[in-house]
C-alpha cells in the first residue's frame, strides 16, 4: 500500500490550548501554580479515525512550536510513523533545542499512537508488549509550604488509602527539615516518603541536609542539585545513603543515557511530554532497565488523556516498579467523558482501543484560552523568582 494511500494517513490536524484551575493553588520552590495549561491535539486519518493527545504547556514556546513546526509535519504522514516524525521535528532545527521541541511534539505523537491503537482495536499497552501490571499505584503529592497544613493534607491522602507520599521541599534549610518531619510523623515509618528539591540545593547543603534528614528514611531525594550537575549527583550518591532520583536532568533520551553512563541516579523520573513522546519514554525506560534502575513518571498536571497514557506506560514498563506521580486529583474538572476514578491511591489500566478514553469536545471548547498561565513566579511576591541553586 502506498504511503499516501494508507488508511492511517493524517488528513487533518486541529488543537486546543486550554486552562483548568486547581481546586486550590499549589506551592513549590519555583513558584505558585493556580492550574494547568495544556495543549490538546486531534488528528484525523484517511479512514476517518481520530486520535487525541495532550501535553504540558507551562511556557509560551509550546503552542508556538506546535503551530509553526509540528502541525505542518503531521499532515500527510502515516500515524504509525512516530520514529521518523520525532526525528523530523528535531531535524527542523531542534537537534540544538530539544527542550523547546519535546513538549510540542508529545501531544501530536500521543495522538498518533491513539489513532494507531484505535485502528488496530488494541489498547496502547498491547502494542508495547502487553500489560506487565494491570493496576497502577499513584503517589500522594504534597504542595504545601507550611508544616501544619502539609501534615493535614497528608492525613487526608492517608485516609483515602494512598501508600506512597511525595513532598515538595526546596524552600529553605529549616523548612525542608520541618516539612519532612511533619509528614513522616503523620504517615508513620512504614510508608515510602519521597522529597523533591527541584534543584534548590548546593552540593554542600545537600550533604548537610541529607544527614539531618536521615532519621526520616526518605525513599529518595529528587533533583537535589541543578539539572546540569550530573557529576555532583554522582558524587552525592557516593557520600550518603539516601537514593538520588533525577527528573529535570532526564528530559530527553540523551539525558537518560548520560545519567546512566555517569552513575548519577538511583531512580529516574520519565515524562513522555519531556521526552518528546510515548515511544521515546519507553526507550528511555529500557536504557534504565539495562542498568538495573527503577523508573517512575513525573507529573506536570496531566488531564484525562495524558493520565491514560501514563497508565499504559506504567502497565507496560517492567522497571516502572514504584508509584507514579500525579496531580490529577487537584483539578476541578477534566476533558474526558468519563473521568478516571482513583481508589485507594490506585488506577486500573484502560482496556479500550488506543488511549481507552474519549475526549469531551464541548468541554474542550469551553476551556479554551489564549494565554499560557505559568508556574514559575508568584503574583503574591512581586519581584521574587526562584534561584537555582538557592542555598
């Protein structure tokens, strides 16, 4: 069958830039985030099948790169052509600027996979080796800078049945200790507790604080140093016992390869939006698997489409053996017709074709926005900005 005559040839592309507020703003070391701005993509194939994808849109370059580079490269392409599509976008000048392209291409690539799965009448995990697991554990994600309020939120998650917790720190030396202590006291000693610094520590601070935090038995410390300091992370692993996880350092497949080569992490957080797609997320997980490293998924405010994609990834990646991050429960609404229902901190893997969920097109239209509402500043603190490293 000729390429242009395939039933999977993409004949039209449209997209929505949307905004959904959180039920309450979330606070982290790099700012305050009131909600999620997301880019949602629809492709239609020659056979009439539609595929949908979603990506994070924290910064203004995401919709711009999608409209000017990604969307034109989708037209006339076979929806199964995900590898060449990814490399084509990079070849359009983004080999040198991968971090400016990966998020924009991720929504398109997800829509391509969704269309292929719908065409084959198979869920995505079936296209990637099958369901290694059928239920996915989610972490309870804490974004409160006040120890009392953070402990109260942890208690609510505990009552809902969550069995892994993650805490944002990276505010200042003393509050980091107080926040970890408050959450550990609330959830008890047996439940895994992660802490995410977002690159706010210097190497010296990392050594001092991890020594002070040792009694609280962190499952891992995430991104303690600035993202480019792989040598520093490798050295930090050698001088203390808390496992080191990397997220911002692991955006692309090349990043993951360098982390493994330099022995810079014990755990790697992946994100298909930051890898440039689901396929590259799978490939990065395989790099980590070959090195004996567990992986999990970073959360940037996924709505129903991306949350479904996360479940398929977690189902099919053997070394995604620990709870994945999510912010799904913070949103006030969703963009799919039947929202995901979390029970005891877990979600079942969708079994329908493609992503296994259906977008609510009317709701997408009602949520349209013309601007990206970011997460890296705080309107309540004019003139403030995050410093990396900070202390």
